[in-house]
């Protein structure tokens, strides 16, 4: 095609409708946004051009309501190789190796079609990581479901878990961690946040910026079908009663094809053929071709009739907006086409040269020789809507006096009730459906530690990884909740002995056009920014999912934090399992008995009120650094951070994980016993140590509160004068709820 032809206005395709206000609204563009489009184009767009603007300016792709706030997050550190803006974040973990990781949501698709929605969420985040040259080594997921009594919850749990397991297991990548919560606020809009961590050589990282005028643009992977059209737009709107009708916008995945695509891409990456590479994720061919050209300051011609298709009669609009899975777009060096073709055909994947790069900074689309789309690329970025939406901060609720909360009438029964409540009950029914040991490098398995730990092949180094958020804290006070989510992720990695390095976030909120919802987002970002700065825990990647509402009812604000840390010698790492008799049980950190927004308050008293526990970041840093030093010194046999349920739940979790009991005595001071045992004060750890006096002496020297509670041993959890329960009884209650719930006949 000549440059002159590129300047031609596009032709209208047969049966193409006239653009009307109704069609514009159906594409999710506000009237003023459409006026902005007309100004950029200087004419009425074709349907395919309208579809491209709709996708690229959707909330899902453009971050138009959140970008102004996301810029406040700290993103730099000496170990950060690539921060936000690429497919995934990249950090240096030493020895010429990088960890590449990201978390991303697939909330709306998973509610509409739970199996495929969750499965393709896993597939999409895997591609984000291996498109940068990494071999994935682990998956995690953070799941939020509605009230267990809701008629759809059991079906959604079953489908989502099966989808995650089905895709990850077939890919041969272990699913090693995550979290699952239940709350009525998620009844009409569940959350499925998927995270992948991979490893790559620091000198073999691949990026998406296109370069080289005339270089070929290559399509590889599966053929394109009609699944997933308007997926990005659908994910940028609230749900309503007819959301089930959106089922065709949910993509259909094939993990066996993705496994072939992974191996083919890594094989090609071992050559010198690739200039740039981009996953076809949200908005498919539109976003991948546009982003590559925009990042490189170039233009692109795409010959759409050359795109491999699996359905007959497909048109340019469908080809540009399809979100069919297992596809990549690659810019090759000239003359490397046949080398690449042979690799992808060997792996039985489609390979097609579908265009080339130009110096025009325009996206030109052709269909059997006719220009059907011609869009200037820079204004699609520079003129994209970016809103500073009105916001109102959530005030801090009054502090709840622990003396206004009744103590248990039966301590044993209260612990069993908490350990069997939906949020705290064992999630083994879920993770037993995931292959968490494949590849043979999983060192700390689900429920054996606060964070998963995976050995980096070829040495003694390990990567610790976790995902964390306490939505009820964020709902009560977003700033505190944002701080706490980051701090808990930092604590969980610290509790293994690893050094926390960086964060990926998944910001799940309601409708940002409501000032109170935008205020939740703003408050959470403020808290996260403080925590990440104080803890040297930069944000290197992430995802924003807004409009998580159904019929005007928002979810709990859920800024999920995924985090990664490194330990140089995996043999020094510890889990939370209490497996030995005679270990001293040391509580590190101060206990004031904070019951506001606690699980005890909710489960035992049916109350959700009060301020969430305050997060003192300087104390978090001090206590965490101390605990990590004790682990490195070999003084710690097991370690568990204290969060949901407080001290008594933490003790119970350590006991049932390792099969060993404890006998402890409380030094309460002026703290009521139920507040001491069930309060959710932050910056605290339980340490099991064979050298407890050395730990206590070190704590005293460092000015850190620490107390010896008692010792491990025996078949029961005993708190003098209050609790005496066989570990077997606690385990039975803890493990029974979820299998019983999932096997119940409605």
C-alpha cells in the first residue's frame, strides 16, 4: 500500500449502519467523549473506528477515572527494572535474574460465566508475564464471593475454582497461594483477581514498544473468533438484571494452546528475531497494535483479511474487537519471518504476517485492499478522557471501646465458631483442586505459611509471594484499609524470612461517578502510598476494576495487594506450622485489644462497626525487620503474623497446621481477655522458638514489645483459665465448613 492510499478516507462496508446517538451510547462513549472523537477525526467515524475508540477509551483500557490517583503511588527503587506501563512489573532479584509479575481482574466475566471467566483470567495474566520473556513459576488468586446463603454463591464458587484449576493445571504451573472471602456485598458482583509470577534473565526482557519502519507485524497463536467482543466495554459498566445476556462477551480459553504458545514464544525469544511483543488481551487486536505503535512513536498498517479466522463471515469490526484467547502480536526484525514461522508451525500454532510499521503515526486498517479505518494514533492517547472526579473521603468511625463488646460465655465454643466461619474456615477444598506442587519447587504450600515460597530453579534462592486485603477495614476507613492491605502483605512475606521487594495492586471498586466511591478509591491510594513509601515496597504493576456494582449496590472497596519478596537461602525460610514440642511461643508487638471491625465482633456479636485497627507504619517496619533478623539468625522455627481473628485464631492456625498443641498463660494488664485474644491489633507476630530467651533479649535491646506466652506441646490448645480444646476438635471444625457447604443439596 502506498502512503497516498493511507491518506484516503475509509470506505463504508456493506450493511454498515449509520452512527446514531444510540449506537454511540451502546459503545460506552458519553456525548462529550464522542464530540472529542469527532474533533480528532474531522469526520464521522466508521463502525470499526467507533469500536476502536470505544475500547481504547473504556475505563478498563484507559484508566480515565483512576489515572490521576495512580500517579501518586511510589513506583521506583534500585531493584525496580520496569514499573507500571508495561505488561507486567520487573524487579531485580540478583544473580542476573528478574522476577516479572502482575495481578489482574476478571470480575464481570467470572460472574456471567464462572468457569470460562476465571479460566481466561488465569490465561490472560500468564500471557502478560511470558510476553516479557519470563517463564511463569507460580499463580495466585484472590477471590471474593457473596453471602453463602445467596442462591448463586455455591454455583459461582464451583465454577470459578474449577476454571482456575482447569487452566493452571493444564499449563503445568502451580497455584500456590491466595485468599477467599465471603460477604453479602459481593452477591451480585464477585471478584476474581489472578496473579502470576515468572522468572527471566535480566538481559532478556522483552517490551511492547514497536521500532523499525517497515518491520513486519506478525500474528501468532489461536485463530480469531467472535468471543469476547466488547469485553473491555462490558467490564467498564455496572451490572443489571439482564447481565446474563452478556455471556457472549466472555472469552473462551484453551490452556493446551496457551502452553504451546508459551513454549513457542520462549523459543523465539532465545533468538534475535523479536523487536517488540504484546499480548492480545482486553480489546484484542485493537489494543495490542495500537499500544505497540504508540509506545514506539510509529504508525501501523494492519491487513485484516490476513488475520487467521476460525469463523466464517467475520468483518473488520469483529476482528479488531474480538478478545479470543491465546494470541500474540509481534514485531520482527526484517528477514526473520521464516525463522519465526517454522517455530510457530512446529508448535502447531497459526502464524501470519498481517501488516507493517510506518512512520505516519496512524493506524490504517485495510480489508481486501480497501481502507476501512484510518485513525491518528497520538491523539488517541493525548486526548483520551482523564477525569478528576468529585470525591468525598469516608470519615474515621468512632473508636469502639472493647468493654462495650461482650466476652464469650463459652470460650471453647467461640473459638470453634470463629475457626469454622466462612472467612476463616479451611480453603483446602479449593486449593486441593489446584496443582500446587507441579514443577517441584514449591517450598511453602497453601496454609503452611503466611506467604507461599517457591524455589528459583538452579540455586538456593526463593521467592515469597502473597495476596492480601481486608475489605471491611477499607469500607470503614479507606485510608487505614489501604495502609493495612500493604502492611499485611509486607508482614506475610516477612514471616517467611524473605525480604519484601515490590507490589502489584488490583483496585476493585464501585462506580467512580459517585463521590463516596471515588473517595474510597482516593483514600485507599493515600493509605497505600504511605505504606509503600515507608516500607520501601514500590508498586510495579497493577490493574483497576471499577463499576463493580449491581443495581446500584457496590461491592466492598477491595484494593487487593499482590506482593513478592526474596530470600537468598531457602533453607533459612520458615512456615507457620507448629510441629515440635518445647518451643517457646513469643508474641512480638503490642496488644491493646482492638475489636473495631474485627471478625469476633462480626461473627460472635453480629456487629460491623467501629474504626479499623490503626496502622503505625514505623512500628510495622521496626517489628518486621526485627522478626526477619531473628529468622535469619536461626532462632525461629515457625512464624505467623496476626490479622483476622487476632491472637487466639493465630495460635489455633499454627496448632492445626503442624499438629502440635500449646499451653499459654496471658499477661493481660488492663486489656480485657476477649479483646486481648480476639483483638486485631496490627504489627504483631507469633514466633515459635527453641531459643526464646535470645529472642526476648534481642527484642528488649531493640525496644520492641515481646512476651513469652508459653510453650508448644501436647494434643490441645490451652489458654490458662479460658480455653482448653483438643487440636483434633479445632481441625474438624476448621475443615468441615467449606466441603459441607459445597456438597449440600439445594
